[in-house]
């Protein structure tokens, strides 16, 4: 998972970054609300951990902006030293999905992050086996069965297909896909991505009559769309 942390206190950022990385996730950090907002327009994140008191655009302003400017808003944990009930209410009403008061125990923060990611992952996202229409995925054997026939796929092709099915109807940025599958944003992965997308689309026969299609969002990335079948 890819998590954004926005806080202008370096020690807090480092503390949260260590927790996120210990959980096995990728972390991108920002020191103000404007920088985070600019990135949210271009990139995909599974979760945002947001401080309230930041320069240029504070946490509450950023939350409000996210609700109006983004068509696909990631879940947000507001983490701040504000403890008044009105502040908590204001943050939740502005769109925060959870609220953590600083300072908080490392284990509690990790548990809240995991809970938020599970809540927004969708049904069956972490099961060893999952079915999406005509497609059956076995995440242990890394195989896909389509209409009862096993499709031969490489490990990377399976990971890519699994990523799309787990995030169906959600637009994924190119960098998000490359960091998740190839653990890099290098130019080599950029060239490789298009080739793998084409192979997955072809091998799984992803087209409207089969219930799904991979849609290219120019200048941003890709989305596996769920299609209505007659």
C-alpha cells in the first residue's frame, strides 16, 4: 500500500514513516498542505495521514479541498494535538475517516492504519482466493482461471491483474502501479508497464462482454472498469 504523510514536524514525520514502513507499506512525505494537494492530483494513495497545523494550507483546509477537487478521495486519518470535541467533530465533518490525538502509542497508530486499510480494501481483497465475475484468482498459487480454464501468466502479470481486480473501478497512477509491482519508478519499469498491461488485457480477454475492461487515463494511469453484461 502507498501512504502519504503530511506534517511539518520532522520528528513526527520520521516517527510515522518508521511505523508505516515496518507495516510493509510505501511512504511519501509532505511538509505542507499545498505540496500534498499537488501530489494528490497526480498520484494514487491508499491512505493519507494528515496533520492539522501546517503552513500554506492546514489540514482542515486540505480536507475540504479533497472533498471538492478529487473525484476519488483516499481515506484520511487526521493526526493532531487538538483534543477539543469541536475540533474532532469539525475534522470528521470535513471528511476525515479517523482522528488520532498526539502523542499516541506506536502500536495504536499501527492498528488504526491497518484497520483503515482493511476497511477500504473491499470485500475479499486479502483472501487467498477471490472471484470477480468470470475470473477466479488464487493468490497462493498465483493463477487466474477464466471461464473454467487456467490462464498461463508470469508472476508479474498475475501481480498486475490482482492489483487491478483488488482496485477495480479505481484509477491508479502509473507511479503507484510501478512502485507496487516493480518497487521502482524508473524509466525501465515505465516502458515495461505498457507491455504488461497489454499482455494482461489480452490473456484475460478483458472486454465489456466479459465484465471488465482496462481503461487508459491519459496523463495519469489506468483503471479496471466493471462493465454491465447482458
